[in-house]
């Protein structure tokens, strides 16, 4: 897989593959010794990095399987499949942005201008429009690969998300757009960092 590592409290969390299964690992950050692992079916190599917050980690597979696991023992708290459950468009190469925790929400770079879920349950709070069908050309479906970036402006919190439309700034609580910086020419190969 292509996941990076997240480290907290002497533990290292990452994702990879064993055969057709995605695996979330928790390792001792000093020794590399396995503390626990959690496996699930997915036909794609993972590309995002786990997000740690409090007692839980959040992982997103390239196929769009979002997990909330107990960081101490790897027990599953909840799971959601973004494509069938929330009508998300899977990027051509699969989901690659990591979930971002913002208060009680998980912000995801999904569809045209993001999606927010309750971090406690995975229930949807808001979503954005799907890219238009005519955006499906070559190696793109109009969705992009970045992790959302959250920032403050005039006392409110916003998230930056990327898609065929450009970089959108949306209110993290409602998903309402503040502004959009449109790409001059969208090629489907834009990967903001």
C-alpha cells in the first residue's frame, strides 16, 4: 500500500495489504513489534494515512471503506462504505486523502466540495454534489486525492477540498461554500499537497 505512518503515545499506526485484504497495523514505535492488526476485504491497495484522535483511529481505504477503530486494541467501533451508503464518487485511482477530525466531525475530500460525518457514529452530516458525468474522461472522475485542510477565518472554521471544480472553501459545520478557486484547465492529474 501507499499509506504513511501516524505516531502517538509510543505507537505507530499504518495500513497495507496482505493478499486481497487491507490491514491496519498498530506497532510499537520503538521496536516495530506488532501490538494489534485489523483486516478487512478491499480490492485496492490503501493510499491514505490513518488519523489518530483521542482513543480512536480513523482509516479510509482506496475503495471508500471508512473505519473507526479503538486505538488501544484495534476493536471496530463502526464502519461505513462511502460509495454505496453516501453516494460518493470514487476517484479514478481510489480515495487517497486522510480523514480530518474537526470537533465532533470527520471531514473528507469527497465529491465536488467535501463531506462531513459524525466521528462518534459515522452518520452523515452534510455532503456536496457529485461531479457531473461529463467530468469522467481519461484518468479522472472529477474527484481528487488530497486530505482536507481546515483553517479559521473571522471566527469560523472552514475546510479546503479539491475537485474538478477547483479548490473549494466550505463551512465545516454546514458544507456551505465560502468561495471556489477554479482551475484554469482541469486535467484530472491535480494533486494538491
